[in-house]
């Protein structure tokens, strides 16, 4: 991982975990329409990042996925950029 503020990976992980929660929760936990709206909002905000910041965010996610011991969370971290529309192809 590059030398950066230690808060960056923590916040990136929280964004991924919140979207993961919204995507995987049951209808009786969170209203599905509200969950979709929030996930779309997160994706939109991330797409508004300047290219250098978006690249940095993607590097942080890749570093986190590589270091993640839990296979389920590693998959979520790896697929997050594609799922949110930050990259055109999964694994890119």
C-alpha cells in the first residue's frame, strides 16, 4: 500500500461495507427502494471524484482486497468497482 493517511482505507472499507449491507439485507430490515436509492447515490458520488482520486480509491480497494483474509469480503472488495460502475469490466 502506498504511504497515505490511515483514515483513507478505513473510510473506503466503510463505504464498501455499507453498500454490501444494503445489497444483502432482507426486505424487512431495510426498504428495498431506499436501499437501491442509497446504493445509486454512493455510486454517483464516487463517479464524481476527479480521475486521480478515483484511481486512488480503486488502488486502496485493490490493496484491501489483496490483504483481506475473509474470502467473502475479499470478493466484495474486488467486485465493488465494477458493481458501482467505477470500471467497465470486472477485475479491470
